[in-house]
């Protein structure tokens, strides 16, 4: 039998916190960027606060999400052997 596709897709991609669609549309309509992924990243970095996300987008500096507990990934992207 085949495994359900949604479960397989969820296991393959890291979980992203949901963003408020109204906030995404609001920021897109402001015309700061047409890049939906950038707006979503700004909202995630701002913990869902559209005012803070606006600041990130206007400065052009959207912080990366915090690394998981235990520190940042090694520079090569692979775990040490």
C-alpha cells in the first residue's frame, strides 16, 4: 500500500509556523515587496507582529529564524562525523 502523501510531505519539510494571511496580504498591498516568501519570513521573524515585519521589510533586513537549540549548523551544512 502507498503511504498518505500529506504525512510524507510533512516529514520531508521542516515545520513552519503559520502566518496570518490578512497580515501577509496587508504587507503585500503596501508595495514594499511582491515576494510573498519574504513577507512570510518577515512575519515569522517578527513572531507574527505586522508592525515589526514592516520594519524588517523597509530596512531590507529580515533576520533569519533562530537555529534550533544546540547551536547553529556547521558551515558545510552537514553534521560532524
